[in-house]
């Protein structure tokens, strides 16, 4: 069975979705969701990985008149196109080698309910066209069923951690589909923008996990909270939940101070008032470091994390240069190695360099090679980061 393809949750999810939050940013999203939920409007949910997009989709379904009907989640990423097509639309017996009997698609199974198209930004162009056709007329044609169409009444919620608008500009996502899906747009804020939720969430997971494993529940000391709130959470709530699980088991029943937290939480993120004693707000790591960590630790791509926000003017040139400098430090001045580091395919290398040069974000590499080889003089042309040049 393929993971997370067509998770059928008749009558709501197996695990009741809990969407905790009291921060202003979260309350604003919840208010918008509250108005959208009882309508038939399509909803697009965007936000970084692990922020709770899927949970929010469940909450919307549960607060809608469709709550008694199925909610089906379809993960559009990492599934071969033909399998996704058959999962979504179904097939008739004999329509391909392994089609031994008729099979209903998930859109048909969700009739009267809601479908969550998760990671919709990853759909191929062909699947996008098929989805658009379905959204236009609500009709499904199973693979192999010549001309026979079935109608299905489903509400569509789409989620993605991509900048879909940017994808339309890059011609990777159909503009007409984008506007069809983007009727109500809910943006889930990253956890670092929801500091007021951190203690609440951490204590919630300590309690839930303690109960689940039948262990005495840990208590959070104030100094631990300070570190948790100062950390930048590149993996968002999923990361927080994982850490809570680790400590809930390891330090069951104990008081958790900063000493019991993983080192990556406490080392680079000393709370500001502890560090400078002036009681000011916790230190916020430089934006370039946050972006760098999202790519190198969280596996997100340069195109999503740096390129897209820069193009929509949410990032300055100086921040992009700072990210590139960190990359060069790591690769010892080798631009080519930044492809695997920043999670883009090697075939995008030229595009990457073109982007940096065109927007004056290019950073000379020589200095980083000199650091790597003390006393060495850079050879002329070595590592010259001009499009098409051989580098590294
Ligand atoms: N506000 C919240 N309250 C409680 N739990 C939450 C909240 N938000 C997220 N979670 C939990 O965090 C985990 C990640 O949430 P979810 O899968 O909804 O994120 P996502 O944004 O869809 O991530 P991805 O982009 O990787 O698919 C889940 O275990 C979920 O239950
Ligand atoms: Mg998700």
C-alpha cells in the first residue's frame, strides 16, 4: 500500500483533529476558517511543512454540513501519475494489466463529503488538466470507461507548502486551476511566528504522549520554555511533537529544564534576556540562518525558500547573499555543490547561477576557497560562477 494515498476516513478522521492555538496569528486563521467552513467554497491552505495544514483541513470539514460524509486525503506528491489518476478517478476492469476488477476512485468515494488534495503543487500538468475538468463539471470518467461519466459532489480543499502563484509564473502550475482552487486562501503561520502557542503545544504533547505510553507526565520548567520559545522550529509543529515525544519518554515524570532539551534547541538559541540580562524579547536568529536551516535541515528547496519570496519582494538582496555565503562556507566555495545542499536538481544549476547574477546576488567564491586551503591562491577562472562555466 502506498503511504498516505487515499486515506479514507469515513465520518471524519480516525484521530480527532486537535488544532490548538491562542497566538494572534493562529486566532486570525481560525477566524477565517470559521467563516469559510460552513460554505461550499474551495479552500487553499498554504504554509511551511509541519504547520498543521492537514489538521486545519479536517477542522474545516468537521465544521461543515458535510461532516457526516467522508473526508478523503489524497497525497499528490511522490505518486506515479498513472497511479494517482486511477486513485482519483477509478478504473474499469481490463483498462490496464493489473486492473482485475472495476474500481471506484477516491473522488467518487468522497461523494457528499470533502477531498483534501495534499501537496497539490506537485501535480503533473496532465493531472492538473484532469482535475480542472472535474472541478468545472463535477464529472468523473473512470480510466477505460469509454464516454461513461459519473457525477460526484465533493468539496475540494487543497494544501501545499509551495508558492503556487510563483509556480504559475514558472508555468509549472496552471493559472486557471490556481484561481479555481484559491477561493478562500488560508495561510498557516510558521511556529516561530506563533510564540504564544509553543508552551501550550509542548505541554499538550507531553500530556498526550504520557497518556499514550502510560508514563508519568513531565513538567516544563520556565528555563526550558524560554529555550523552546527562542528556537526557530524549521520543522514546525511536527518537529516540536517529535521532541516532546523524545523527552516525554526519556524523562517521564521529571521536571524538564533546559538541560533535558536537545542541544540544538539550547545551543544556538540562548534566550535573549538570559544572554544580555535586559529582559528584552527572545533572540530571533538572522533570517538568512532560518532560510539556510530550512533547506539544509528540513529538506526544502532553494526555489521555495529563497527564490519565491525574493521574487515577491519578501526578501532583500542582502538576505539572499547571506544565504549564498553560508552555502559557500559549507561547500568551500563550490557553487555546483550548492545544488544538493539547497535541494534543487543539478539540472537547475544554470538557472540558479542566472538568477543570482541577474539579481546581483552573486557572491565571489574565491575567499571561501582560500579559507578552505590556507595559503592557496585561487586559480584564474576556477569556480567562476558564470552561467555555463565549469565550476568545482
Ligand atoms: N495547532 C495544532 N495543534 C495540535 N497539533 C497540531 C497542530 N498543528 C499541527 N499539529 C500536529 O502536527 C503534525 C503536523 O501537522 P500536519 O500534518 O497537519 O502539517 P502539514 O502542514 O500538513 O505538514 P506537511 O506540509 O509536511 O504535510 C501533526 O501530527 C498534527 O497533528
Ligand atoms: Mg500535510
